[in-house]
C-alpha cells in the first residue's frame, strides 16, 4: 500500500491504539488524537500519594488473544509484559467470614463444587467442554469478523454451530438446566456483570466465560493493566504512528458523502480515512451533523445501556488480611441488584449490591508504598442515575461499612488516599453516553450482527472501533475490534 495513505484515529483507547498500529503496519501514515492527557482510555491509570491504580480493566484474560496481537507485529507478550498466573484466581464472599477461593487448578475447584452440589462433576465437565467449543468456535467464526452482511452470520453451518452454543437461550436458563446450587451458578455467571449484562438477558453463548476463567486462567501483568496500552503504543510508535494528547476532536469534517478529516482546537486536520474510537453515541450525535448520523439519538435511547461503575480508589496505610488480588462480594439477592441496574423505570442506586475489590498490592509491591494496600472497588450501578456529591459520600460510607463487616476488619481510619469516580466522571472524561462504563449490554439483539456497525452507512470512509461495535465489551474484545476494523479498512481501500 502506498505510504501516502493517511488515517486519523479519534481516541486512544485500546481499540484505537490497536487499529492505529495495524493501519501503520499496512503502510498508512496514522495520527491519533486523544482528548485526555494519557493514552489507554478506560484502561488508564491514576497515580497519587505513591499509589498506582488501574482505573478500569484489571483482569488479564484470554491469553491467546494477546499472543495473536503481539505475534502479528513479530513479538511475544513477554517482550512487553511480565505475566503471573494468579492462584487463587480470585476469592468470593457470600457473607461475613463466608468465602471460598477459586484456584488455578481445576481439580481443586471441582472438589469444592462437589461440596456445593454432590455429583455435579460430570455435569460441570460437560458444561466446560461445551464452553470450550463455544469459545473456539467464536474465535474462529464470530469474533474476528465485521459482519458486513447478514449472510455472513446466517449461514447454515454457522447457524448449526450457533444452535450448539445455545445462542438463543438465556445464560440464566442454560445454567439452571445443569445445576441446582445457587452458589455454584453464581460462580459460573458472575462474569456477565463485566460484559454489561444480566444472566437473564445475556445469551448462553457467554458461558464461554467459564472456560476463559476456570480453564485458561487469570493473569496479572507486573505494573498493572496499564502496561498493555503502553505496549501497543510502543508498537505503533515504532511504525510511525503519531500520538497527540490533550487534543479533543470537536467535529468530523465532511465533503459530499466523505469524511475528510477532523477539527481539533479550531484547527483542521485532513486524512483519507477517519476512525472513531471515541464513545460511539458521542461521535454520531456530537461530531456529525444529523444527515450523516447512521444512529441518531432515538436509536441510542431505545437500547439497553450497560451499567456504569461506582469506583473507589483507596490508599490504605496497612495491610488488609482477608482480601486477595481479586475478591468478589455477592449479595444474597443479587437478582435485586440486576433489577436495580436494568429496569429502566426502576433504576436506582443498589442498596444491597454485589461488588468487586481489586488489591494488586497483594501481588505487585510497586503499586503501593511499603506496608500499604492499593484497593480499587467497583460497584456496578445503572447508567444515567442522579450523581451528586452527597450521594457519592453516602454511598462511599455504605460500601466501606459493608466491606469492613464482610472482612471483619476495620480500615476506614487507615485510608490516606481516596478518590471516587462514577457516572458524571464517565461522562466528563470519556464522553460516555449516560455515564456508562461499558457501552451496550450484551443481550441477544445487541450482540454480533446486531451491534452498531464498524463502518458508517452515511460516510464512505468513516469507521468505528471499540466496545460498542463488534465484537463487544472487554479489553480483549477492544483489541479484536481494532484488528477487525483495520482489516476492513485495508481490504476496502487498496
């Protein structure tokens, strides 16, 4: 491809960074414009008082996806990342002093699951075998495709595979067809929260998460997840990608039915291709005039938006005994929590929430001062809720009181650094629609071919990458999205 081809990428999230690197590898001259003062998007970092916090994603999953990414550029993950497989992978609390550890070795977990539901081992192994089939099939046929046409999805052989993966059944019903134990099913289903869904509206296809979690394993890159966007930037920089921080795009320039560039701080920049990794609704409704919007405001308002997050970043001047690197706290009535999130007419701040605590200082001494603990708390909450300082303070106290009770240990007086990041911050920092942390929920008709397309139907050379488009939510999916979008651009613009 001639080196005179140019591309602009709006937003330096992981999808945008990945797309830029692949385009540069193919010969494009690429410039990435990022509104914030750091790269990584939601995978950014917060540094203060000697603590280093991953602000968003904190799980390194699907190692095969990362191996492919780095191999495509002639590298191995170990060229950039020092990975450690966590064991236990995580701890789960079901109540005060009532917890279990999920281990890296499947056999240890099977012994625990047998205690929850005697005789479940053959069923669980079958469940995991089907999850593996669904995962490998998804990798081969579904994840690395743009779904440019309906016929790419509705092929007889793919429909047969989709049937075997129970695409048209909810994950909740699918799990109940295997297991009776409420605890066992919660362990298998908790990951859907990180996909922005509820077990009742998420397709059973996402049972693949059990294979990813229990079989492929949970890893941690020394220094934090932030090392991933840093590594992708290094690759892009070696290929000539230019990165401009503190450079918010205010408009996509058009001529006839073509995107010709962007406006940044009242200055025009031109390119042959424009790719948006910015929040998809923001791009459509704020950066484009109405005649060029494939998906106007009415489209977004009718969709099921994934949760936001009530995030607490805490620096504590002592060690906390009963936390692991990853710790999950399940409410007794977690269905009530899902209802608080997804029932639009009744959405409210969850009063008995399930939540997640990440304590990377248990694994990595570099992320906190000596003798201190680095703690990140994430409570999934509905997008679009009223967010005030009073609500933040009250909810912070509620969550910290609950965490102290569950752990049986006081620590609030030991907090030496605290930051809240929630709905209004997602709007301000990431231009996130309704303050969502994840974009679209992964229900049936917001997955695969039903997600917003990665190419505009109104402008011939405007493309999209990131969590709203294919393949979906999550750090590995964002990387795949950048790859898929770049492949489409290269194919269509030879």
